[in-house]
């Protein structure tokens, strides 16, 4: 038997249309069936959220939930390789089971209004240990694969295939499998291309850290710099591993074969790469604003990407480079940087564009009939303001 409920609040922000004052949201069996402006008295049995706004569930397209136990970002942020060494040391030293850390990170994310997380999962991940904090939350589990040496390729492909099988065997629609070749400095080209092939064959999204640092570009172009020195320190550097004059564009071209792929960070994209992304919206750039600021990077091209029609969405990265998993804090951080001039676009980055990037546009990212009712409630300030956008961006996510 179908179950229908009606919800109202001060405002609704559908993203696919203008704000609605005194909305009436109708939900049947977990799906939105209608959204209209409420005229007259509130119908009997309607749930009234009061001084609040209803928005689509926030979508965090890139997180490392396994670092939910980190109290503050690792120091120093520069040079990047020193930060990596601190991260690896923390991973070796911790005693808390990884699945507990992921559960804690997912719970924190939901508390901050996020309903969908694209998480990078590592070695001790298994879907049997995953506990969702509520029915509406969803996890895209991108299995991290690392193997720069040719002899590591077969083993990493076996891990990738097992991950896809394990996730599907869980028979939980809230869990979506994905693959994540880590980065150009940690994944050989043969392994990368085969992982793209696997993602294409299996119809799953793929995420890769790309154009994250100037050091990455130096390694690809000349085979020198701090990342080469780190690989030497680990004893895995070989001159022939990366052909000289390699570019991020080569990775983007391969990723464009997929229906949905994510270039995580994209801090240092060339003009040609920006143009390529504008022409290939199936390759999304995931911008992590507060992590970007933490590492003291040059200005990010997110506004230019957005203006050209490229797919750009938001992520929090992990607590290793960010104080928390609040995607709403990322939105407000950008709002402060842009002096409130881009509020509709910022909300879209955190919802509609994230859904587009992850292949969930049919089911998430907007308040529209046919999409899931995994909405976020924003508690609004107690003030009379004629601008609903000003109220929204002064609000705080809360439990509906």
C-alpha cells in the first residue's frame, strides 16, 4: 500500500526552479510526487517544519571518510610530500577499524545535511561492515587502486573486480560501487587504462586525483621534483615509469570514454584541458574549497568551468586537510569569497551538479517529481528578510 506524506516550510529551493515560499512537498513511498506553492490553510496531516528551508540533499562528491578520527588537518601542508608522509604514518598507527571510521564519517556528513557521499575506500573496506545512519543516505564507494609498477597491475585489477562484486552482492541500493585509480604519480598508465576499461565494461563511475599540485605536473612533464624524490624514498622510482612530456589531458581523454568520471581537485588545469572539460561534461571536476585553501594553492578555475558548461561539483576531501565533513561549510566558504553574488549557482554545485557528476541526475540533486525525497532541511535565522537566498545562506542544516 502506498504511503503519502506532505511537508511544508517557510521556503523550498528546488534548484531546477526559483525558490518557493510556503511550499507544499508531497512524497509517496520515498519519491517526490508534487511540489507546489501552498495557498490558504495548511492541509490536515501536513508536517510543518516552521522557519526552515527544504533543499535537495547535499552531495559530497569527494571524501576520505576513513580519516574521520583526525582532530585537525596534518601539518605542514607544504611541501605536499611531507603532508603525504604524515597521512601514511597516521594510517599505519591507528587502531580503530576502518569500517567504524567510515561509519563515523558518514554519520557526521549526514548530521551536516549531506545525503550522498562519494567516498574513497581502501584496503580494509568491506560492504558487510557498512552501517548507514538513515534510510535516505547513500554512498558511492570508489575503491582506491595504487600500482605504479607494471608487475602490480594484475593484482590491482583483481582487487577492483572483487570490490565491484562485493558491493553488488550487498543488494543495497544505497551502496553504489566505483573505481579510483589514485593519481598519476601512484598508478601506472597500463593499470589506469585497464581500470578505465573495467569501469566502462561494468558501467560504474571512476574518480582520480588529477592536476592537484604543481609537483604532479612537473613529474609528468620532466620526471623530476618532490614527487619523484618521494618515489625514490619508497624505492619504486624508475626512469621509464612515466614518459616525459606526459600531460593531465591524456588522462582526461581516457576518462571521457566513461559516462561518468571525476577529476578530483583540478587545481592546475591547462587552457587546453579547460576547453576539453567544457566539451566533455561527462568528466566532472570536483573542487574541494577549504582543502584547496589549506594547501595554499593558486586560485581554482571553478567559476570559469561553471561558465563554460563544464561539470563542476563540490567535495570536502578528508579531515586530513579539512576540519570537518560539512559540505554546507564549503558552500558558505565560497559564498563569503564571492560576496553573496553566486548563491543559486553555489547551491547547484552542492546538489544538481554533484548528481550530474555521479550519474544520479534521475534521482537526486533537485526537488522535482520522480526524484528521491532525500532532502536536507536548513534551519533559517529568526528574522524578516525579503531575500530568501540571504536567509538560506545564513541558515544551518538540521534534522528534519
